[in-house]
């Protein structure tokens, strides 16, 4: 237990007031605690339990969090245990959505949400990459959720961003995220559609210089990566311009990077792999396959 406390203390110091994962048990670094993660959404620590466990099992961790001056509330969130909704506020108060900071940008989160809080912390390096590469680009953000990639792209100087997601509610939070960062005048568009049935609407504002594809791994009825990812990839030639870059994200621990690289090699030989990376250093993993996998490709230039 002391090993976890020491690690969390280190991460809390490195956070410097910004959001960060304090403990990534799912990475397997501490045997016996693969079921636990702790996210820091200042000033709230959210403990996520991926096994039927009560807070008493980690009472020492909870007590430590409660003694930290930065931590004003501790939340317990059961995951994958039947109907959601059994979130407990173990200490302090959580009064609805509020804003957290990542790399100087503000994002709305809900620390008491039954499932996702509004910002996936493992994608911090991906958002940083997009921010660095977006200047002057027309960006397509697929499976946009709350438009965090869009906020990063606009902060990096993107000319236009088109956000596509089935959830109009998530896109509404995305609008709020842009407002939180005074990006009201940016050319940001929102399409609340089923991507796999709306290609003409997605294609119309293009072609795009930069495409971000960050789908759920397994969401029956809307997207299952092992059978649906290829449907998106095959549309890239009609969505992109020559030289465009594509950011492919995948977070299924059962698949390695080879899954997407094989699909790209066999179906889109004109796209060249540029680089790959994973989550931040606050997401330590025992192996390369388990965690987030991000790979960047570039479409070949047009032949004159």
C-alpha cells in the first residue's frame, strides 16, 4: 500500500494543479490492484473500482487522500458492475460539472458521473501532438465526445474543426469547452450523427488536412472496433487531401498496434506510418499492448 501512496504523492506533485492520473492499477505495475485507478480532477480525486470491491479495501489510500491539502473531495466510482449509478462521495462535496486544466486549456468535467467524467486523461499526449501540428489545418475529429481534440486543435491555430459524434449531449459539452477557452470565434462545427451512415455530411466541409479517429473499442449498436474500424479507414481517401495526416487511436488491451498497422498496410498502401506513441508517464504499463495506442499516418502527395 505504501508503494501506491508514494507513487500517488509523486503524481500529485507533478500535476501542479492540472488534471492527471494518480494511480493506474490497470497497467499492472502493482500486482493485486489491477482493479483500481485514481484520477485527479482538481480539486477532486476519483477512485474507479473495476471489480466488486468496497472502499474499505483501500481505506488507507482514502485516508491519505483526505490528508492532502489539494484534495477537497474523494469520489468512489464502481465500473463494469451492472447498472451504473452507485457513485459515492466519500468525503467533501462535489457540486456538479466544473472545469479542470490540462496544458493550460480548460475542460468541463463531472467528477460524480456514473461513467465517463468528460475527459480521457490518457489521451493527453495525443492532444498535445494535435495542438503542435494543427496550425492552418482543416481538422476532422471523429468520435469527438466532448471535443477535447478540437479545443487543442484550435489552440494550435487550426483553420477549421469539424466534430462528429452520435451524442448531441457530448457535443454540447464540447461547445462549452470551446467557450471556456475563449474560442467562440473559431470555425468549429458539430455534427451529431451516426458516422457510419453519414459520410456525405462529414465529407462536405472537407477535404481535411488532419483527421483524428478515436473510437470506443466496444460499443454494441454503434461501433465495435474489430469489425467497424476498417469501415472508417476505407473512407480516408475521400475525406483527406494529399499530404494529410491521420491520427489513429485504439485502446483495446486485447489488440496490439499490429491490428491497425495491418489494416492500413493492406487497405491504404498510399498512407505512410510516421510515428507512434501511447499515454503519458502517469499511465505505466507492463507491456506495449495493454494501454492506449496512437499511430500517425500521412497520405502520399499527389503525383503531378
